[in-house]
């Protein structure tokens, strides 16, 4: 314990922990991307905060490995290797003090980075749950494994080039593995999960599966033990044996790791309803302010034939599962979609009645002009219900391109008799329900 206290005060370990915190804070607050600022932000939900810190391991883990390598070169730089080899004290005891101090500070640094986001999550009233706990625990284990691996490799290859080579190699490997998770599938997802880093948070209703966390924990434990074994090994035979935990960890972890990293958070996605308005449990705190607006939207839509009778949140629409459901009786709300993630409370009514209560077809259209035409039609329809023609919260280029045709469509629509207005809006709604045809053409009868 005395040796550990000395290492905690006078070794490289405190600086390694400070490096983790300083680098993470610099990345989070000096760059606007790739961490989003909408519902998936690192300060919005508990598991989002945990996942973004894991994403930062793409940059932090190479630094941790490099710092561990620098610490592992200490005896070589001081020329005390032969002296310690003659000491009666076992090598593993001497190595435990150095490795333990480094692990303590690396874990503290990692937890401080998570705590910065967690405090903001509490301040913003994030949905309380424990899905963040295994994500954070595996991340803390990852920095320990990285630090010990660097120490062990530097002890085997005591060269000034070892730390930078390890850091660069780790960075290249993590970038390649991490960008392949769940998306490009360059490699099987089970292999990409050998990276301690996670991909970017793209939907707050997704969380890391327990199988992914369990498999990564097994692999990283084996990697940490191998790093420590290389650090304290005193012969070639012991160094070869030190590789066994990492190999066993990979062999056990690969069958455990899942084909998909992220899964739907069932608890957070459970619907909570107030009469005919339903939001997810994660959005339950929004229900008091959202329900009256949704009820007003249903009242306005009731002037159409066969109107929708319910507003319901869609937590996790996937394109390969059909995207946002399109049924005549439900107005779907996707808070992570391009519309609602940018909308403030005063924009909710217009977004709900845009397209006469139908979701956009943007994801199913590959032509920019079609997208702008649909945005114009949806803007004009929203104005027909609310009486206020204003841009919807889409991308800037869509708003600018849709402004003029939306004004013309709105003026044309308001100049028709009341029954024809209803018929035109109903026709645009039919196109929105099927995503077949052109909403602006249906709304203007081909005039635009």
C-alpha cells in the first residue's frame, strides 16, 4: 500500500487521468460534430451520455495506450531493470503498484468525463434508468485494459518509438472497427465490437444490448490480464503465457457478441397515453404540454373525411422495417425525425397537421426537387389548417426552396370553394399515406 501511495502521488498516473479529462472536454466543447445537439445530445439522456463517452474512446483509447507505454518504459529509461531483477520482492507485486495507480487515475478520469454529461442530464430532466450503467462500466474497464496493454507492450519492446507506434496503430484500428458497427458492415459486427469504442448515438430509443456489453467485458478483461502479464513477465516463456488471457477472452467473447450492437429500449419506449394522445415513457414529462396541442390538431383534422383519431409517438422507425407507420387513423410523431427534432413547442401544431396528419416521405424520395415539392405542399396544408403560412422546421435548403411554391399553392387553395379545398387537402393526404404520387400536384390539381 505504501508503494501504491507513492505511485499515486509521483508517477505518470495522475497526468494520464488528466489527459483523458482534458482531451474529452476539448473534443466535446470545441467541436460541433459528430456529437449531435438534438434529442441525442450527450447532455439529454443518461444512456446517451454514456454512449457518447464510449464513442470518444476512438480518440481517448489510443492516448491511454500511449500513456501506458510511456509508464511501462520508466524502468528502462532509468536503467534500473537489472537492479529490480535481483530484488527479492516478486515482479508482480512491483508491477501491481504501478499498474494499480495508472488504473485508478484512468478510471477516475473516465468517470469525470461521464459525470460532466450526467450532471447536465439531471439538470435537463432526463429519463431516469440504469441502461447507462453497463455501458459506463465497460468503458471504465476499457481504459484500464488500454493502459495495462500499453505498459506490457512497452516492457517487451522498450523503445522510445513504442508509445507513438502503439497510439497510431490503436487509432487506425479503432476508427476502422467503430465506423463498421451496425452500419457499413465491412466486417461481421461481432468482430467490430472488439473495439472498446461505440458508434455515434443516432436515436435515443436505442441502447447497447446486454450481450454486447457482456462480450466486450469478457474480451477487455482478457486484454487487461494479458497486458499486466506482459508487464510482470520475466522470461520469454512467461510472456508467451501472458497472451493466453487475451486469446481466451476473444474466443469466449466472439460467440457472446451480437450481430447488432443497439437494440430498442423497451422500457423507455413503452407508450403512456392521455385519452387519444400517446407518448413514450421517455417523453412522459412532455405529455402535459403536448397533449392539448395534439388534441387541437385532431380537432382541425376532423374537418376531413375519414380523419385520424389518435396521435401516437413512433420511438424507433427503421427504413428496413417500413419506416414510420402510415395508417389513416393515427398521426405519427417521431421526435428524432427531421421535423420534430428542430421544432419548438410553438411549432408542434403546424408539424402535426402538415401533410394533413401524415409523415413525410423524405426518406423514400431520392430526388431533391421532389423533396422540395413535398415540403411546399406540407407547408401549404399546415397553413390551411392553422391560418398561418410559415416555414416548417426542415433543412434550410428545403425551407428556402419550398417558400415560393408553398405561397402559390396556399393562395390557389384558399381561392377555391370550401368543398373543393377539402377535396384537394384530402387528395394530398392520400398521397402522404401511400408515398405514391406528388402532394403538390394533388393539392393544386397540377397547376404547379
